[in-house]
C-alpha cells in the first residue's frame, strides 16, 4: 500500500470577509496565502443576505476553484477554509466550510483546531437523536447550537462554545451575520483586519496583508465577535485565562511574514537560530537550512556564529504531495524529488544543517545522507526547537509518543540513528527567550506540551489521536 513521507502538518486555515462586494474573491486570495496550513481540500461559502452558496473540493485552492465558480459566489460576506485532514480523516464530506440549512436559516462553519471532548459530545448527541453526516468534530458544534432551543443565535453559539474543550478558531456565518470565536486558551492564531468598511478575519496576518487589509488586533481567548451591518460587537463566553498559543506556530507552521501576538515569525525564528548558536556552538565551514521553515533560524545561527550562510539545499517547489511505494529505493527517490544538495557549496565542507524539528527521524537521516553523498565532510545538525517528545491533541499531525523518535531515545541515540556528526536541540528556555512574549501576561504565553508533556487543557480518556491505532 502506498505510504506518504510525513513531517509535521497543521490541520487547516480559516478566512472570512464581511461587508465587501467581492467577498468571495478576497477569500480566495486569503486562502491562497494560507495554503501552507492545509493542502487536502478547500472551500468557500458566500452570502448575499438572502442565500448562501457553497463551492468546495479536494486538492489545492487553485485546483478546486475556477473563475466561473465565482459567478455563483456573489455577496458581501464569505468564509473559507483550507484543510489538512487529521481528526476525522479526509474525504469530500469533511471539506469545510460545513453548511447546515433549516427552516429558520442557514449556518456555515469553518474550524481550525481539534476538540479533545468531541468523542464524548458525539455520543451524547447521538443518544439524543442527532444523526451526524461527517466524521469531522466540527459538525458537533452545529448540533450543539441547534439543540439550544429558541434562544437568539448568539446566545446559542455561546452556550455551545462553552461546552467545547480543546483548540478551536471558528468562523461562522449566517445570511445576515459573521461570527468569530477563539478557545479560552487561545491555542490557535486568529486575527482581525479592516479593508475600507469591510472586516476581514484570518488564521494568519500574512493573508490580511495580501488582500490589503489593515491589521486591527488578535481575537482574544474566550471571545465571540459578531460582525454585521452595524459593525463589530464583542462578547465573552469564557473568563480570561492564561493564553497558550501553540509554540510550533512560531517554530514551523506560520508563514515568516505573519505576526503572532505582535511577534514577527521570521524575527522569532532568527532569534531561535541565534540562541541555538549560543547554546550549541560548533566549528564548521558553512551553515544551511532545510527549506523552507528553517531558513530563518539558519540565518540567525550563521549571524551569531560567524559561519557563512549558504543555500546548501534546494527545494523543488513543483513536486507537491509525494506518495511512494514502501521500498527503500523509492523512499530515497521521494526525498530527492523534494530536496537537492548543492554540491558546489557542501563538497569538502563541514556543514551545519539547521532544521526546525525531528519527528520520526527518517527524513533527517535521508537529508544527511544526501549531503554526505554530495561530498560534505561532516554534517552537524542543529534543531531550532526542543525535542518533540509528546503527541499533540489540539489539531497538529504529530504522531503517538511511540512514533516520536525523541519520545523514546536520547539525543545521542538520535544522533547515531540519523547519522549526524553532532546533534543539538534548542532548550525550552532558549525558545521562550527567542519568542519574547511575556509568559506572565494573560494575553501572551505558549503551549509547550509537545516538548514538556504538560497539556493546557484536560485530555479526555476517549481522546484518540488521528494516527493512533485503537
């Protein structure tokens, strides 16, 4: 059976527009900027105030949408989603936004994150007569909202959100309003911008920049924002808690031109590289980064160490997702299709290879071997984050602890397994220093559970990781 070379993958990205005559096109451009957050499916739903129309499909945003589809997506409001399938798996039915229609109006939802109590909530809903149409935990929210009786919609949404545990950044839309919500711990990024009189919401600020929107602020943890023709209104469905934004957003997931909690991602990654050079110095001839997310940290390492930075590895940007047969020869070929060493740079050199993380170790081993096959005399690996020792239950595709190489092996054992001449990881203190946001502030702080095993929310007994076999 074919297998896929896996690294880290983020579940998805959300984007929304309210009050713009070309909302669907803006949403398309916003999703294009968030494509790195999910490549397995995309969708846009738009409203003209009377009807909501949905277009979605499997694949990249450019594969799903053609210009003729936007003739149907007329309206001043739209929300969109790019998906990487984790909880609930793939399939067309799980591509978001999900839309639910009733005699009292329609509700569309798009979600970034993972609900750790979704399993329990689904059992509860089914026992009360609900019939779930997808395997996505996002659908749970629509059922919880609908069952709250005849309360105003905003009150029903707030009651439903208060029942959820885990990570969630929601954009929801009816024919008449746009709703935006972030979980009480603020595990996922979510920002609001303004474009003329229109409001724009996005998982990352880079998408606001692309559509020309001016950044206003982050959505606060535990906040529900309602946007309609009268403007923006804020309510709280949870008391303020210490924010624990996912540290891996800074390390890997977010685009370098995005800002998280007021911290530029590229600048934070450069500081990670500098801290790494201070903590784990090495004598070498050249520093290179594994494209793309490690380039910033590699530049920082080079600046701090005084070792020249060079493009020692080149990424083929036209490969896309590579599925390969489970033979050693074809696995090696799959990596070579994505990355190529620059022999003229690494041959005869002592190379520092900076990467953002080591998950299973297989990709690191293959890249190191490629560098040595290209003539590198030594390959010293430096990782711009602490060791990934624990699975994530909040919507990131990290494996079970048994499959995480750092969850079962020492640094020296990992070094031997990947074939590096030396190996060092950034310390948790170094990571926090590089990110720079104050941990003692309620509005700032990071989740470090994948490094420490200390989870910011309750992990329910029935929580099953997407790749965990039960």
